[in-house]
C-alpha cells in the first residue's frame, strides 16, 4: 500500500488563484492523496470557492494568524505520513508527488524530498528568461555540507511548494515558527532546523509552477529584511552552526543582517529605526564601526541614496 500524502494549502484571500491550485492537486498521478485547505481568516470568497469542491477537499477555518500557523494547523490535522506543502497560488505538475515519494519512503534518515520549480506570472505563463530553481549545479541536490549551504544562502534556496516532508520529522523540529518578525522567511528557518538533523533528497526536475505576482510578501523589503535577520539570530544556536561559522564570523554575519535592515529602513524613511539597527550592528561586530557610525550620522541629514554616491567615490 502506498503511503498517504496530505497536501496542505494555507489560504488567505486566495479566491482568484486557488481553483487552479486545487485542480492541480486533484490531477496528481499519485493515487493516495488528501487535500487540506486552511483558510486563514480570508475576507474574500475563498471559503466559498473551496466549499464548491465538496468532500474532495477538507476545509479548516481559523482567524488570521499568518501562513506558518496555518500550515501547522493543516499538518496537525493531516492523516498522511508525508506532507506536501503547496501555496494557494502555486501549481503542482501532475507527477510531482509520484516522483518525490520514492525519494523519501522507507528512508527514515531523509526528512524532505524536493524538486525544481519555475516561476509563472499571474496568468500562469512561465516567466521569460528564467531558469529552474534551484539550479541543478547549485549544490543543494547534494547532502554534503547542506546545512551550511542553506545557512549561507540569503533566504530559502528551496521553495516551499516543492517540499514533500515526513510529518514526524517536521513535528520533531517544532514545525514552523509563527513569529511576526519571521514572516516571509519561516520556510528558511524550518529548512535549517530540518537540515541540522536529517538528510534531504532532491530531484532536478521541474514539477512545480511558482506564482510570481505583484504584492507578494517577498516583494516587501522591510518584512523580508526583518525575517532574514530573525532567521540568522535563531540559527546561531542550531546544531552544526559552528561547523559553518566561528563565533566571530557569525557576529559579522548577524551584524551584516542588521546593516541590511538599517539600510532598508533608511530608504523607507524610518531613520530612527535605521539608526537603532546600525548601532546594534556596531555593538555586535565593532570592526566595521567607523563606516556604520558614518551612516548613522548621515541618516540625520541626508537620504539613504547618499550612500550610493559614497560607494561610487570609494570604488
């Protein structure tokens, strides 16, 4: 008997796209699948769209708590041994689950199987001039130093909808964190926790279409800067971190994330927040203090674009 796979879809105001997503899930060639949609307090007609599928889809409703908590709710309700995560606007190609299950089944050391994806626009058309992601030669299809590779990456290198996860492994590392400051990077955080304890198995085939659309969280720079910083702060204590960075090297890495946040806030006009972030970076990693003190002083009198002029002069 093939293992049951639970497809967990967090949804928030997803009425415009979720029909295509659900149809792609129902078209899976793998025969043993359940589909769970967790509506995270939508204010549009997402619930009505999902209910139209009847007993083909299990609908769970909750107050808005963010995608991480919505995914955890779906995982807790799932009956499957494996969890296929899928965002409410992404598309699973028909053989996605069928191709990934053999990579993880009967291999308890493997917590996550993944594939490649390619972005599509709001109409579902492949974005021109794009390559599969992750690239076959990116190093993420090998378990050698996988935790360190993921930690060094600027965000999650393996997109959520490509994941097929062993439910017990996901629960063993604590599921996804629901921190507000982690929004947009909670996938990177849980990927690191999984990679610190288990192996991954990847297949270099495009089996997911990832919806690239305006207004997505990945296009909100302040939230992404805060999320990446928070991920780095958590990862300091993860097993295996010292195999990648010494304490002083990690201080420099964390300070650099504060620096990015400071610049992002400065560009957005939040000069007080920018100065606070610069000062924290100085405290964590003093060697770059002179430059960051200069930027702190400049933030009182000039826009962030002045840094571009300074960099042009120095280069």
